[in-house]
C-alpha cells in the first residue's frame, strides 16, 4: 500500500512497532496493509495530510539510463577494505 504526503511540510508518520516513516512534501512511501489500520496513521489520512493508493505505482519513463542507475554493485561484499602488502 502506498501513502503520499499531500501537505507542504515533512511528516513523521507513526507506524506499528514504534517505527516511523519520514515523508517529505509530495513524496510517496510504502507501508503494509496492517500499518494502514494503525490509529495514528488513520488520523493523518482522515485529516488529508496523507492519501493512500493501492500500490500499483508506475514510475515515469525516462529517455535512458541515468549515470547513477547501474544495476551492478560498485563495492564488493563485506564492506571491509582489503589490504595487501607487508604490515
């Protein structure tokens, strides 16, 4: 389920389990169907600050790949720097 921030200010959306979703103005985020029934979230939807949709979001098509959108990983697995040579 997608939710969209319709207000002109960033929102901190309370989710079940003490988690929060931070949404900037006009931004969309995804929450579970269970989270949509969470009372503080229902209150934000009823006030008009958030809207919900079914989640069939289609990203807008682009003319080509942007420079930072490669499918491969830039960095290797572990995150630790591999060192070589005498220590």
